[in-house]
C-alpha cells in the first residue's frame, strides 16, 4: 500500500476511530458514525474473519504513521529481534520515529507536516541535519530548527498554532527557542492505543 493521499475523513470513518488525533475527526465521527460508501450502514451485518480483523489492525497503524507495507514489515522484523514483547517493541519503534516525535513535540500539526519539515531539511538532530523521517530517536537526542529565516518562521508558525498541543512526558519542549529534547524513549502505556498490536503479531506469525 502506498502512502494514502486522499481524504483522511474517509479513513477515520472506515475504522471508526480517530487514528490521526485531529479534533476535527472526533467531530466527524460524532456526526457520521457509519463507514463511507453507499452501503456503509450495512457494515455491522457482515462477519469479519480473524484474518480480516488482523489486517484491519495493521492498516490502522500503517495509516496512522504513514508507512508503506515494506517499511512496516521492516519495522516489525526489527521489533521481533529486540528483547521483550514484540507488540510493545513495535509500538515504541513507531512512536520513536523522528516524524512522529516532531509531531508529538508540537513542532508540526500532523505527522505529514513533520515529515515535510524533515525531508526539506528544516530540522536538525543533535546539531546535524537529518532528512530521514524514519530516523529513530533515542534518549537525550535534541531536535532544533535550521538557522534560516524560512525554517524558523515555518516552525514558529506551527508551534504558535499548536500551543495547546498535549506534550507527552517523554519529551521536553522549549517553545521560545524552538528546541526539544527526548528525555527517554516512550513507554508502551504512554502511547495512545489506536490498534491491537497483538493481532498484528499474530498476522505476521503465520
């Protein structure tokens, strides 16, 4: 599956959960609870197979973090090699991606916007430019903005627009200096539950 570039509202309605975290989709779900399409209202009458349920959970995470199938599979294999619970490792690795971290820091209004900041070279990690959205942040990594009027102006606008964004406990943000630090990697219980990762583990274990 290539990265989805269509109406995100349809994806939110399809899964029945606000996977993007934007408040406007909460309002959309409150107004239109049925899945999109002419026969969306009949979804509840269909029996979904176990494989279908596993596939839906995987798609939720892929759409949420903006990954293609190959990228997602590589991340899963890495999670499998690490010690501990594979599902927890998967969620922590996805949450520790640089694009997601920038989003969580309030430096971008969405993961897509964060990805654009990274790809266009507006951000630095530990004073070195990183243009790879999947870069894995680790404890004590510092994210700063490139010293250019355009870069700082763009990020400052995003920060001002997201002043009420809830910053997770595993990062510290200095809005005045457009600087943020990863205090530690996130814990599984700190990551919003948008999918049942255990079903994804079962899917890939077949």
